[in-house]
């Protein structure tokens, strides 16, 4: 069976991972692919009356074509909007890569063509004193998409993230330039630099949008080649 996974990571927190993830899901849906999504751990959740829920996970739940209960989309929901391992400690929980991998595998056995996993923060976000969220992607052998938040400092962050993903033995399926600071000095020159220095394809350049819907974001994206062939 071809790999169903697509792991969305970012060069930092608040670089638009969820917007890009929902854009990819919309695009895949529009091509007739069956999709499911999971955000295995999310910090910064609110009590909605139905338990702790995270806005990013709710967006993934809404757009994926295979509808899942919230607890399967976001199995570990943490209230404090801090690093996941700290939020877990404060709530008396312990995070482990193996447990998160198990949740993800539960999604992959569904009859879908793409099982999208959205990470938390950047590539090396700690789960505990020994493991990071990258260990989940490694265990699952996920192709990775790097969301580059286009702002001052992004070149260093993007290249270090790509180096770390490759060192972990994973395929970078591509990267996305997400323009979060449209007034960034030399924006076009920075994007051109990334296009020269990345070995992998750019899957889209997403402008700062007034109406940030999955359809609008998806219109600026291309699926990684492996999923294009499943159409």
C-alpha cells in the first residue's frame, strides 16, 4: 500500500500550519481523494462544554472528508497555551511518542487516500525529556511538508528545519512559503533564495489573505507528487 501519510510541520509556531493543512485537505478533496486528519497533541484548548477542544483541530475536523469524532482528531488536548510537554506536566499527564503513534495509526487504517498529521510548533517540539514530536513522524516514516513563515529570520529557520528532517531520515515532500508578514523586506528575494537552496519542490506561495478559507489557501497549493498520482 502506498504511503498515506503527510506530516505538516513549521519553521516555528504561528507560521500558518493549520491554514496550509486545511488548504491541502480542501485541494485533495476537490480532486476526489478521501482524506482524514489528526492533530495528535494540541496545547491551548478551551472547554467548550464537550471537553477541551482546540481551534486548529476543529478546523481539520471540519474540512477532512472522512468525518471523525473530535477525540480521534485531537486525542491529547491540553489547556495551557504553552509547550505541550509543559502543559502536560501541569495537567498531570505524560506524553510519549509511542502513544501518539498509536493514535495516528488508528487514523491511517481508515479507507482514505491521505492521512494528514499536523504537528505542534516546530520540528523539535519536546514531548518529554527524551522524545520530540519528530519521533512520531520518524516512527511512521511520514513524508514531511515544511511550512515556512515568511518573516525576518525565516531563511535560517527553514534551512535548519530541512536539515533536521533529512538527518532524521525522512523525505521532505515539499515546502510552502506562507507570507505572514507581507511587508517583510526583500520578500521576493527571500523566496527566490529558498527556491535555490531547497532540494525539494515549492508546493505553493500563499499570500496574506483577508478571507482565510481552506478553498482560498488551497487555490495557491499543489499536492506532493505522490498524492497527485492517486487522482
